[in-house]
């Protein structure tokens, strides 16, 4: 049975656009804007368990970037379209093909699901369009499945695993048990964290794999408790992480074992509450309350969405802005010309400073080791994290010497 294209396949033109132009499938010629419109498509989880991390917040972040850029590029309108991939690679693939073939989409951003992102990567490579992955963790995008048309912008499993594992190893915590979501993202995160544990002289005592968004985590956490591992590594994200932590708290696991959220968003901490999440270490690509510039963006976003932005949503803003700068520099929305400019661009905005796109498609930027605050330490709403250290980009992400990407020259 064929998957139903989601009803959320909507055109969300910005106010300054005259309306949706007639789409054409022809690619831009160098030195031109195809269809006289630059179309940016946000593909995300709009209605499922990752909707708060990406979803309509990612759409709003892209809109904010276009507005801040001035609403036009090379004198042409910029249009935003969006859709719900329902966390299904086949649905995401159908949407992206339709966008490119019948709506003339030039760039796809976000993804918010590793399995969906890998499917998108194949399509944009075939069609020669650009994809900038936002909330996508799998390192396959910059390793064996890398593409000259794909950038992994915000985080990846190598970065989030290594930062947290090394921090806990420095505290003498070296035995681990993993609670892993059973799809591409969870597998990659568990593997990267396992490699980091072994590299720091630790050991993995076992793992339990759970389906996406299960009703009950009790049986999985009983196994984790029985392992007597010093650290329970949560190789999941979103509501799965929230419910894992809440159940662990109910079982009293936090009194004898350290919980390590390997991919925790501000929205997740909000869902857990500081009483349950306090003391958790996490590696974050970005945080709304890092400095005056991020706080300004966060408050603007809050006015629209009534919650603070996730690191994915902050990354979608930056990715959209970077894309438009590259189109302007290229004088065209031709994918090859734009990607060439993206790989020359120094990225300096509220998301990242002195950042750049590496030859394997990895966007290189500093990341942050954070600790969840105690309730008594939080001074205002959404004040949840304290900065422990800055991890430079070259230390945070997989070195090119370990790359399995055929684009990397060795």
C-alpha cells in the first residue's frame, strides 16, 4: 500500500512574497534564479514526537532568517514551503520528489529524523539540489553516505557521544549501559558512544533497544538497573528521553546510577522538569541563553512560538541564512554554484562563530558541555542549563583522518 502524502504539504509563502509562483522542474542556469523565485522547503516532524524540537518551530526559524536577510535575494522573492514527513522515510521521499519535480524547490532544510534524512540525501543527489540537515544525528551523512549536495549542520552522533562520554570519564565513571531507540539514529549514537567509552578505558555492560515512542520504559530500565553500570546512556531523544528520565526517577535509578542524556534538547528538559533532570550532563550544539545575541533571537522566537528554540531550530535559522548568503555570492540558485560558495563561507551569526563547511559536508562549529541546573539555580523561565566548557570544533567532530566519505582527499 502506498503511503499517503501528508495533508500538511502546504505552501507557506512569506508575507512579502506575492504568492506561490508556478513551479518548474528545470534547474537554474548559472547566473540566474530559476522561476524568478528561490524556494526553500522545510521538511520536519510536524505532528509526532519530534515536533517541538523541529516542526513548525523550524518553519518559523526559516521565516525569521529570510526576513532578517531582507526578504529577497538577487532581487528575487524567497518562498518557504513545508511538510510533515511523519517520521517515515517513504513519506519524506515522496514529498521531496514532488517538491523538486513539480514545485521547483531549490533547497531542503531540517529533516529531524536520521532515516528520513538518508532517504532525502539520495534524492537531492540524484536531482542536484541542496539539502542542509538540521536535527539529524547519523554520521553516515558525512561518512559512507556523504554527498556533494548535502551539509550536516547542527550536531551528529560522534560529537554528542564524545563530549558527554569524555566528561563522565573524567569524573571516574567508566562502565556504561545503553538504552537505545531502535532505528538509524539510535544505532549510530550507541556505536559512537561505545567507541568513546572504549577509547577512554571504559566498558559497556549491555544495552536495551526500544521502539520509537513506546508506552512504557519500565522493562528496559529494569535491565539497565540490573547491569549495575555506573552510567545509563540514553541513546534516544525527544519524548523518549523525557519518559526514560521520568521512569528512571520513579524507580530511584538516579540515586545509584548516573543518567547521561546523549541528545537532550532544552525542550526535553522543560518536559522533564528540573527536579527530574538536575545534574544531567549533556553536549549541546547551541543554547538560547548562551549570550546576548542568542537571547535576543530566543526572545523573538518565543514571541511567535510561546517557547524557546531548540538547537535544531537555531540551526535551521543559521542554515537558511547561510544558504541565502551563498546564493547571493554565487549570483544564482544553481546547486553546484551555491554549494561551492557554502564551502567558502565563514559562518558568523547567532548560532556559530568562525564556522565553516568541511569537504565531507560537516559544518564545523564549537559545541558546549552543559549541566542541567537544580531548581534553586534557575532564575527565570527556560533558564535550565549551565555552561561547563566549550569544546572546539576540531575536537568535537570526527577528524577527517577517520572519514569514510569518498569526497575526502587522503
